[in-house]
């Protein structure tokens, strides 16, 4: 399929998303943090590609809706106002100070109520890895508009999330909760997401690298040092396609920070590429592409496809800056991963077929599936606007 046709499909998908979720229509707004983070990036990517100001306006409107809906207590909650507890006036200035709700339909688990993991997937609260995606989206808005306020909001969100989600084990080593209550006062799922500390470490550094060179600007030095300790010695390998895609996207972000002169971490880049290589091998051994549509989760596969697109962009960065990436086996690992590039067309082609979008598994996660498909078709919004 030609690129123009793919971009046209992406525009159509995002127009439907905007209308159906109340962003460009009179429908009641329906906000979900993960989906909205990628949608913001998609609108920025479409604005960059077409020059149409409406896409930038949609991105900014979406940020505003997320902050005023997910940054506040639910309509069915006895509590009202900003989750942070700030006044209306101060909350407008610092909308991320209390974190952001996931946007799940069901009320969060009550204190003392037994944990039911099947039900927990449908309950509201705050996810750390959703918050890092929103930090990334806000930083991209700051980059695209030249308005530093969005970077400040992302840094304030990082500080809030880090303080709430991290804690000390009896051994003294730090760990992280996977899910917290809406008001961030208690953990709902105490185990740690495998890649949460990695996402946090790289995202914090992104925000710090992009922040204005102003001594009065909030920084993340303490949080970066803290989460670096949580990352130390971790194994990032996984057989989850979304997790693999996230590692690959993070590897590309590391390369961007190296290129920008922010740090010299080719060692980290090598570790992430090697982990991705091992992970892909484990994932593909299960022959997942042979499964029928009703046994596959589109957004997870599309996350992998996006990661492989990040590797293709990484190849270009390396080719243009060999001096920065020499001597760390990065080139060989990148070439090895590029052998799997055909998976991009295989995954995209599968989910672009209308017949493969008629299953319950697609319809159950329709918004996130559609937005992740659009992200694959216009990846520059998420993977870099510069």
C-alpha cells in the first residue's frame, strides 16, 4: 500500500476517534490516558505532515480534556475537583500535580476490599506506565509548539508519580508499585511492572534534556538518580510484543539523547538492543502470526510494529553519526533486528483488513487498537518531530 494511502487511512482513523470520543463533536468526552497519549502524538504527526492547523488544535484540545477529566475526580465520586487537592485556580496552573486517572469505567477497589486481578483490569486508579506515556506526549507538544509550559507539566507529573509509586524494600533497595489509587494514597497492585523503571528512567532524562536552561525551572536530578538504582541489574527481556516494542522505542530515545549531546550511554543502547533481540526470538518461537484474529490483541502487536519502525529510524541515525555509536556493537545488533522488518508489513497488513477487525478482541479495545494502528501509519508524531 502506498504511503499516501496509509496516511489517508491514519487521517480517517483519527477523525473517527476525535468524533466518537467527544473531542470534535458534541458527544460526551470519553478519555483514556494511554490511548490519548498516543492520539496527541498522532495529531502532532499529522500536523507536521500536512501543515493543517486543525491537527495541532486537536492535540491541544485533547491535552486540555485529559487534564480536566482525568486530572479531576470522577463524576460518581463523593470527592470533587482536582485530584491534587489544589484550588480551581492553582489546579489550572498545575493540572498534573496529582497525577492522572487511567479512565477505566469501574470505580477503584475500596480499602480492605479483596484483590481480584481479573476485575482489577477494569477498575480505575493510576498506572505508572500510563503516566510516563503522558509525560512523553506533553514533551512532544512542548517540542512542536515551542511552549515550555507543557514540559513543566510533564516534569511536575514525573515528580508526583515518582514520589507516589516508589518505595523502599526491607533490604533498603527501592521498588515501584504497578497501580495506585486515584488519590495516590495507597497501592492497588503492589507488584512492579517489568519495564516501569526503564520507562521512567528514559522519560525523566528526556524531560530533563528538553527543559529550558533556566535555574528556576523544575528539575529531575534526584528522581533520575533514584530510578537509576531501581533499574540496576534488571533483566528487560520479555516475550510480550508490546513490551518488546516499548524496549525498541526506548532504545531509539536513548540514541536521540546521545545524538543531542545530553549523555553518552551507548552501553545502555546496546543493552536494550540485545534484550530486544533475545525477546523477539522468544516471541517468534510461538509462531504468533499464525493465530487467527480472535486470538490476537491488535494494540500489543502494533506496539511491536512501532518498535521495529523505531529500529529503522535508528539505522538512519547510526549511519549518519558513526563516530557516536562505534565500538559498542550497536551497528551489528541493529542489523540483526532489521531482519525482522517484514513483521511491520505483516502486522499492519493483518489489522488493516476489515475482516480481521470484526472479532470481539478488536471491538473490545477498539479505540486503543485504532489509535495504535494510526501511530504505525504516522509514527513521526510519537518517535520524533524534529
